[in-house]
């Protein structure tokens, strides 16, 4: 589903991603962990071409998307959920969800609205369909953002620290929604600081530090028997090892 070769990204003279090489199978759930500033968010932003790398290759279903001229076509299959929701404040919940599928020609208005009702029911917010973002809690906004991402019927969904902007009591409601979605046959990459969540939801964990994937493996191996000293130091500091 996703294959990345020798990916490098710079911001000015700072080397953010350093020769990243990874593969993700269709339907696989991958959590990306590591200290702040290690390049986790930049990596998934490159997969969605929100950041353009200086060198390397990114293949989605066998196509190097860095050679594609129409980014909108690529994003039809890749959805992203951001830290800070990124909802349109001047549109109600329904219109936030149906806007992109209609603009991109994926659904008619009737189809998009029907799908929005189903998705809002799935994330427990059907009663908020006519509300505006200013009338929602942080947890509710993020659940709307997840519904909006799913409205694209994506093959891949990228989560960029989806709970980092939430009050602690709202974190679990969002994690529960993501956990429910993980039961579907959709490929997920999740940048997260919620270690127990990552441990329970993931097929594979990647540990990043200083722009590199230092170690990757199953949750059981990476959390309980890490091979790299830097991984072990990180887990010790967060009391998971």
C-alpha cells in the first residue's frame, strides 16, 4: 500500500527526515512514537504531500506520488486528521463533512448527506449535525474531523497526534472512535503519545528519533523487548519499560 525509499526532508538547513525507508501493507495499523521534534508529523505530512521532500520516493499502490501533477487525485485516497481539527468555523457539522466529497466529484449532494448521517451516527454525534464548531467541545470537534476524513472513503487515513490538543477527559472518546475504525480494512498511520493506545491498536510500532526510524516491530517486541538502547531510554522515561 505504502512504500517509501530514501526520503529526506529539510527545513532551511535543518535535516528533518533522514533516508527514511518503510513499507506498510494494505489494512495495516501503524503507530509512530518518539520524542517531540523527531520527525513523526513531518513524515506523515509528506505521505499526504502537505510537505514536499527534497529527495526520495513515495509509492502509493505502486505509483510514485512525487511524480504526480494532480495532487487532488492523490488525496482522494488519503485522508488526514490533524491535531487542531481544522474544521470550517463558518459551516455547520453537516457541511464540514460533505464539502470535500462534493467538490472532488466523489459523491452527489444526496449521497454525501446520506453518508454524513451514517458517519455521524458512527462517531456518536448525529444530534450535532446542525451545530457549528464553536458549539462543540474539543473531543466533539475531533470526532467530526474523523467523520469528515472518513467521508472521502479513503484507502489510507493519517492521524497527526489526534488527541494532543484535547483536555484529558476528552481523550478517551476520540481514542474509542479511532479504535472502532481500526476494525475496518483501512490502512492507518497514527502519530501518537498515547502509548497504551498504540500498544493495543497497532500491528506495528515505529520509534523515531532525530529524523530516523530507529526501531520498528510488533507492540509486544518493541515495548517489552526493544533492541535499540535509544528506544529503551525513551520507554524508561515514560515509565513503559
